[in-house]
């Protein structure tokens, strides 16, 4: 998976590293901005049943 991505990125090694870091930052930003807030109401973290 990572080798295929590395081969698809254009440029020399230093540019591939920079592009990979930018791609990682974009993926993390999308997860934190849209995916996690959308999924959070579906998770059972607020249903605590201690002391029934």
C-alpha cells in the first residue's frame, strides 16, 4: 500500500516526503473536522452505567 503510494507521487525523494506529509495532514484534518464529529453521536461513550 505505502509502496504503491510512494511510486505514484511525482518528483525526487525530498518532494515525495513533503507530499506524503501534506497528504497525511489533509487526511488527519478531514478526520478531525468531519468524520469524527459525524460518528461521535453514534458512539456509546456518554451512556455510563456505574452504580445501577
